[in-house]
């Protein structure tokens, strides 16, 4: 039988209390396995890979596999919600809504564990979305190979949308991201003798300044890109010339082509600074699996059509967002669609005060059950 409203609410509250950082979601995995074990097992096969859990639903007459992915990790955030079911883990919180994501996934799974689909289905409970490109990690280690879906879907909560509203669009939903870590090495010395030193405060400052020209002068103004340098560390005291500087930041772009273009400009500027200031630069541009979430045209058209034509679903056409999501890697390998699920909150994602509206859970389950049943009959 499918999970009831009370059971779903309890699952959400239980998961909210046990947030864990990526690749250390041991308690979360054990809880998920307990819930999954309580469902009918007739056509389910369960596999564990590290802290990931994969559940394969065998179809009655399969010729394709539909996939659903949910993320299970949390953030290193100290919760300040005052909820009676607040996080029990100091310094950790489900501040990005993955507890809602998991609850929706379990609700969906409970339906198809009770109502066998025609085609196969794969439910992927994926670790490390926030910190270690968990989707890319699983894909590259071959965890999906035996059950590779032909299409894959996923959601992310959105505090700015009404509770239960479905937000989606053709094309890019989320930006691709890339971390910037630049370390400049010169020669420290006395402030009175600059000619005997090689000042990395100056080199680092020039790097920061020149980076600001990338979007303004190297990016087509009709397209989008963001380069933010949020940290600059150099020196120990005002009368000592610093021989090293560390600059850290992030790149955001709506296509992988643009992300790579900006990365190349960052690399060229860093190399130019090294030549100009006769110093060494160690540049790490780390993208991992955080590609842009570029929705597949075919699956997204089918998804949007279902959402728009069902009077019980509130559909909203959304604009691209500069937030990052490692679902971008999976959707670059497998046709599929990601969408927003509204939770109507004044606080934003990653806020220590975020309390998603639980009414979104059943609305998300209804929307995707409706879509999967229709898609199951079509493909």
C-alpha cells in the first residue's frame, strides 16, 4: 500500500532530525532502507553502493526504464528554526530541502511498489550532492550500469513558489558551477625593502581586478555568466611583504560551453599574472559534476504538457537560476528533466531558518505519479 499523509509527515520529520554530510549519510541510508523494507517487495530489487541506495522496480512488460533521482545529504549549517523535530546533529541541517526530496521519492516508490508499472523504474537515493558530485561519482563507478535508465527525472524545492506548485522550463533550469582556487607564490620581505621581495598582495589584487573584466568584456551580453571571488587571504602583518596569496571564488554559467569559456579566461589571466609579476601560480578550476541542468527537449515537453493540462496541478514557467546542482552531470548523460517544487517560505535555500511547507510533499508525489503513469503508457 502507498504511504499515508501521516506516515509521510513522520518520515519527513524523522529525516529532518538526522542530517549528514555527503558520503557520511550512514544513519540516513539505514532509515531509508527501513522504510523501503516496509513496502511490498514483489517487484523490488535493492542495491547499496557506499551510502547510495538504488531500488529497481521490475515492470510487467518492460522495454524501457524510467529513473527518479533524489539527493540525501545535508549542509554544515547550524539550524535555527526552533522546530520540535530540529536537527539532532550539531552543525548540520537539511537547509536545502533534501529531507523533502527524500520523502517525495519514498512516496513515489510506495505507489509503484504497490502498483506495478509496465516499464522498469529506477529510484536513486544519491549521496553527496552538496559537496562531492555524488551523481558523477556513482555514474563513473558504474553503479547505474545494470539498471541504466533511459530517462531520468528529479526535483528541487523552491521557497519562492506557492506550496506544491511545479516550476519548469525548456532549456537550462540551473547554472553549471566551477570552483576557483588560485595560489600565488612570490617572496616575502621587509616592508622597507620591496625591491628584495616579490609582493603577492599586489599580484593577487591584480588577479581580482582583471577577473572582473571577463563577464563585462568576454561574455556575449545576450548570454549569462557570473564570476565571484569571495575570499582573498594574504600576509600576516602590515610591515611585512607577503610572499603568498590565496584567492577563491566561483564561476556560474547557463551552458557548459560558456562555463568552459569563462574557465579558459580565468586560466589565461592567472598565467598572465604569473608572467607579469614573476611569480608562480597554482590554479585549480574544479567543476566536478556540477554541469548546467539543461532539460531535454522531448522529456521536458511531455512533462510540461502533463503539468499544464491537469487542473489539480499549479504549473509555473520559471526563469533560469544561477544555483548549482549535480543533477546536471546525470542529465548530460541521460535524457531527462528537473523541476522546482514550491514550498512557500520567506527564507531562501541554505538558510538556517528554512522550514519548507510540508503540504508540498503530497502535491509533488501526485504530480510525478500522474506524469510517470502517463509516460509509462507512452514510451
